[in-house]
């Protein structure tokens, strides 16, 4: 299980899988084509600039995340999310 944090809003939700959490961020308008990310050089960019076709269909943001995962692994995908201020922190669930 993971808690999704956003740098300006603390805890957003809990998810069992990172991919489900990313889909939740998109579905609940936390991750949109207007979302601003920051590169390692400190330059700002939007998801709409990165994925122009997502302006018509925001679900394409999820597929972009999947492609990053395929190319760079989970660490690279999580770093990409961090550029937008999101972090996934693994938690232990009491039973």
C-alpha cells in the first residue's frame, strides 16, 4: 500500500498499486494537461506540452506513465511523478 503525497496538500489518498494511484490522480484532476512539472534544470513544463494529444483525451497521460515505466523502470516513473510534486510512500498495513 502507498500513500500519495502532493507537495502542497500532504496526503491525497491511499492506493494498493502505484498504477491505480496514477489513474486516480488523473481521474480526480490532480494530474492534467495543465499540470506543471519542473525539470532537473529548474525549467517548467506542462503535461500538455509533453503530450499534446492528451488535451483531447487525458487518459493518454496514464499511457505516457506506462511508457516511462517500460523504458526507465519504476524508479524512473516515480521520478517523473515527483517532477509534478507527487510522491508515493510505501506503508505497512496493520492486519
